[in-house]
């Protein structure tokens, strides 16, 4: 993984489980989703009468301890772990966010995704006299919902969500329910799980979350994917589903979820991500064979692809680099020497494995390329005679406006350089990327139908406003001057 590049922004976990105190289960669910965001974490709980919430900056394990969890009483909860894509990294932008509806009463909102018309919604609301406390697109959506008439949250969502453009998976907590909504394109993932036998009638406990790995951790079983354009409500009367009005029927799930964002032990759209990533490696080996002695991975996200490459090519897979499991982020240091030490803290090449070997290094993506080059330098310093880089995705050439913090196009190494030029910049002996056709085959969708490949080919599933850049701080100035 080219670690100085892009991040997923949020993990969502919602639970309705009468007779249980669910704060601890929500904590474990968020812990399983920590890879989707490391800036802030929050849990809101309802006991059917009162809503309470704890949220703070930091990792899940830093925000919560047993004392704070014990103070959250109730059988209904929503949790959120955040990496910001719209709105800066500060506590007011942390989620869930609290709003009040004149009919429904108080509700909490947690959001995974990015609204491309957030500025337009904010301008419209400000013209109506609405004041903002944060710089997040989530607040704009929550305030829109709070001003939308309706007797139930389902009705409010069905009326208001057609105004939201872009990517969103939403979780709501009211005093007596959990409600989820997924955008009509299905850009971000969302699944429904249940405690106990999923085939038995009735049932008491349900979970809605971003990935199936969170279901596994809390002991729930997968029931189904929340469909694109679907609203799912869970309360004492059971589970019900309604649809968001939509003008088109195509789907555009983010292909980067399949490539590396989601955990490999998750199942997405009925597909094992571990198997899909292994298939990406196998396709890559067919498209770009190498004359080498060993295959290694840039741990950990590219490991399934590297194993697939090794199995298909017949070249042995070995662990050539060890990743520290206790480093969450490399600090930018003031000197080149300290920056190189930061890379070695995360990835330490094993000289006794690499020395004298022709090495294939498999990564899942390259964005800026700065970290990739340093890793290649370290592999050569450890004694490798040749370094052949293979990337289990196409070149990332376009920014994302749907909730992924990808750099602007000027910072994408493949946007203005050919594959050969990127290889020279990284100082590899050879460099090859997986083709879009190979990626489609690996995902079991040869036509590519149902997925978004915009960061690879610039073909966005919705019209992007003219001049819009992937700037998560775009809403800071209107708030500051308001």
C-alpha cells in the first residue's frame, strides 16, 4: 500500500437489541471498523426514552474506556469512526451529530460518504436563516432533514434524500429506532445482520454496519446487503424497507472497496474480498509475468494479491518485509533522514530473505508514489539485485468526489506520467499495473457493470460540478465568514 495517499472516511455500526445493553457491542463493532477511519469515534445510545452520546478525537480505544461505556445505557445504538473528507479534523465535525425534528424529536446522524452538492445545500439553508456549527457536509444533510416535514423518519428521508447528490450510507438513532439509508448508486457498502438463526421467523437483535467483519466480531450473521436506494428501519415492530425516489437504476459501487479499503475477511456484494484480491493477483501474473526468484508484498493490504500472483506465476511467496502492527501513522519529519526512519518503523525489509534475490513486489495501489519509492530503496539496500513492481489495480489518475480522500490530480503520479515514466521515477527494474479489464474479471464482473472506476478512467457515475476539486476543507471559509 502506498501509504502517503488516500483514505477511507468512515465506519458505521448500528444495533437494535432489546434486553441488551449495547454500548459494549457497538464498541467492538467500531473496533472492527477502525481501518475505515482513525480521526474520531463516537457512540450514541437510547434506552427508548433518552439519547446519550460520547464522541471524541482519536482511535476507538482512546476515546472509550469501560467507565464511559458503562455510562451509555440502552438497547439501541449507532457508532461512527471517521476519516474526514469534507470538514476539517476537529471535534465539532466528529460524529454522530445530534439534530432535532419538530415531529420526530431528537435524532443522531452518522454518515459514510461525501455529498458533492454540500455547498449548494448549505447556501440554501443559510438563505433560510439556518446557522451552522461545523464544516461538515453531514451537518448540512442533518439540518435539511430537520426542516423536512414528515410524521416518521422514513417519510422525512424519502422526501429529502433525493436532494442529496453523491455518496452516502447513513445511520440514524431516534429514541426508539435505528434507521439506515444507502444512496441510489450504492457507492459505499452497507449490510444488515441478525443475532441468532437468520432463517427463523421474528427475531430480537439486528445490526446494520459498513462491513461483514463487524458482524463477525459481535456474533451476528449476515442477512443481506442494504440495497442501493433503500431505507431500512428497525424498531419494536420489526424491520421494514422503503425506497428513495431515483431517476436511474444503474449501480456504481466503489471498486476501491474491493481492491483494498474493506477488510479482506469481509464479504461484499456476495463476494469474498480475500478471494477477489487473490484473483487480482492471478490476473496480474497473467498480464505481467516477471523473471524473478521471490514474490513479496507491501504488507498488509496487498498480501492476498501477492499470494495470488505467486500461485499463478509459480514464483515462491515469502515475507520480505515486516510491518509494525503498532504504528498507525507516519509523522512528517523535518529531515530526509528522519523521514526514512519513519518508513523503516512501518516496513522493515528482511535482509536474509532479500539479499541476492530478484524480487517481485506486489502492491494494491500507487497514488503519489513517494512511499513506494522509499520502500523500493529499502529493498535494494537490503541486497535485492532486481526489483519488479506489480500493482493489483489500474493507475490512479483521477480524484474521487464520492468520499475518498484522494489527492488532487496534480499530485497523482500516474496522471501526468506514462507507466514507463512512473517506473523510472520509482527506480524499479520494471513496473506493471493490472488492467481495468483484468480488474473486472477478478471481481467477477467482466462487463464492469455495477462498479465505479472513475479514479482509473475519469468516468464519474454522477455529474461533477465544474471546477470541483477533492478539497475536504471547501466548507471552512463559508463558516468562518458567516
